[in-house]
C-alpha cells in the first residue's frame, strides 16, 4: 500500500515491464522498480535461455523524481538482435533479486521484401476499467484477456495505444478534479490539483498510473507485445487544450506535470532518455517502419490551444509529418495515428454547438470545431497532395477517443486514391447504452467533408462488412485491427479492417463483430 493516498480498490503498482519500440535488430524495454538501484535485463531467443544477453539499467537514488521508471534499448552494445525472431526477457533487481517482470517480443523485418505475407496491427484507446466505487469491472478484465487471445490468433505484431491509457478524471467520484476526493490525498497541502507545483502534479499523476496499471491483464498485454502509445485528453484532463482557460498558468502547470508523468510511464518506451533528460519534450510524436508499412504517431495534445489563432499541432509537427511522408514514399501502406478522429463531428453540428456553453461537452474538442478547422483543412490538403503524388500507396488514419468502433472510406470528389479511417474505442471503459446510440447516430451523420470555401471536398462512407460481420459502427468494448496481406514480395498489399468484442458477461473469448472486404 502506498503511503501517499488511497488506492481505489487495488494495491498500487510496484513493479512492471513493458515492450516499447522494436526494430529489426533492437528492442526497447521499459521497467518500473520498487526501489532505486541496478536492474539487470536478460534476453534470449525463445527456448534458448541458456544463451542469453545481459545489460544493466541504473535507477539512481534521485530516480524518485521519475518514480523509479527507466527504459533501455537492447542489446545495449552487445550482439544485435536477429530480424523476425521471437525473444523472451526478464528484469531482475540486483539489490534483492526480485523479478520485476518477464515478457516477450518479436523483432521487425529487416527489409520490405521480408514483410510477412499476412499480419495485423492492433488499435486501442480508452482504458478505464473501474466502477465508481473503485472496484475493477470483471468484464473489463475479461475484455483484456479476449484482446490478448485475439492478437495471438491474428498474428498481431504491435499494438497502437491511441490515447487515454489512464484517466485522471474518471471515475468521477475519484477524479483528481473532484475537490472532495482530492482533499483526501496526502501529503498534498493544497485544496485543488491546479494549485500544486509542477513536480507535485507529476508525482500525483505517477500515483494515478500506479493505480490504473496494477491490473494483471493490462500488464500482460504490455509485456507480450510492443505497445506503442500516444497521449490524449484523459491522460491529462477531459478536452485538454480545447478551452481557453487551459492556457492560464495554473492549468499549464497541470498539463506540464501530467505530461512529465506520461513520459515516465509511456513516452520512455519510444523516446530515449537523451530525447527527454531534464527538459520536457515539446511534442511526443514519433514514427517507425514495419516491413512495407510506415507509421507516424501524432501528438494532438501537447501543442493544442483554443480560441483565436488556436491550433491542434505545431508547425514543427506538421513539417515532421511532411518529411516523414516524403521519406516513406516507397512504402506500400502509411498509417497515421491521430488520437482524435478527423472524421467525426459534422460541420453543421459543430457550428451549432459552438454557441453553447463549453462545460461538460465534447464538441469543442473536434477537428471541425472553432479554430481547429484550420488544422483539419491543412491536414486534408497534405494527405490529398501526397496521395495524388503516390497513387499506389494506401493511407489509413487510425484513431480512438470517441467510444465507438467504426471504419470509413473517404473519396475525393475531384478524383484520386481513397483514404481510410479506422476508429477503435473504448477498450475497457463501460459506455452507457444511450451514449452508444447517440455516438452511432452521430458517426452515421457524416456523409461528406469539405474545407472552407469548398476548395476540397470528399464523400465519407461507412464501409459495409462482409456477411455476418457488419456491425459498423460498433458501440461495445472493442479492439480494432488492420490486417495487411502482401501475396508476394513487392506486391501491393490489401488491407482488411476488423473489430473484436467480447463474448458474453462470463466469457473472455474474442468475438469478431465486423470485418471489411479486402481493400
């Protein structure tokens, strides 16, 4: 039991390991230890533990600031890992021999021609498994077990966690922004979170991770697959950056402390310590390649501002995205991770709700709202221009956030290659039935998208599933998947979208609720 605050109905996390960024010859391993000191990492090809490599990660006495978290890239100067090879690993604390965790991963292909004929990537968001009283929902645990089984059966190579891996503000009775609850936390001597210093806020958010992540099935998922994250609003606060008040100094301290904790618990698995150090990164975006595919993960929270001149992402982020698209022009499929989906709120609804009070609503958080539409239009123009220059390359937008699973095709009215959008949410959050219905109706209202002055227009269509698997949109807990099928080296692959839910209230078997035709 932590000595700092109540822990819902679970003991706060003490130790954990997770697989981060993987390449053909290396893998990044994240650890959380129970104390400072040396952590020994051992890894070996599966079933060959007698031939293991070793490296040491130091968690210094001052590691308390980072909550005893660290990450290292294997092989750490030793013999390079082999491409497309499965490895096992473990982390052990030298001071007492305590095992912090075990896991496994498969390295990536060394070239486009080595891309597996058929593989999937997983897409998830919104991990909030708690009841209002702080107990873990049994059906949330069963969903995580179903997800792991599903990933194993579908030859999943990595999992993109597109935001809200932790909720600072839910369950509402236990929200950090519920002043009655916050005053129970100790030894904090402030009445509200936003009155605290950045370092105190960082520590509070670290504690929040320790509560949300001490969930066996959640830990198993992250230790057995590369889980590649980006933050979204609930990792900080609902609709973070979409209201002008969040630009004030006290709220900026909340954002800075929360983003430091995100780096400690999530960002370190894809960004090296040298990238962070004692200076908080301006943005957590990153990119990587897997065989004949390439992925750009965009940070839509760190630089988000509202009001006149507001933005969703910085000019530097946009430049980095454009550079990425140029450098990966030879890849067959481009995945662009945008935690908030571009196609969601129809513009006519956005205009109407812009006149309503902001408290308690989510509409101001959308790409089609307020000043954010400027960045939406820029993004659409970038994607349109790139697709015209590289018509054989498929572009897929991957998102979460809105507690719905759905798959769209976006067809430019002026002609040119279609682009696709897949949204997967929620993973463990329980969405009330009426909210599910409203979300389905809202997503179905999207029939077109156009930039201001109609300079660029596109039709938007839900992709009909194959017979027996047609629940698009889907309102229950789900994991989204993209299957990439490359029939021969150098061939243009097809992609298939899938959604899996969970079978029944007492079963943890995965159930396919939607499958698109090959696209």
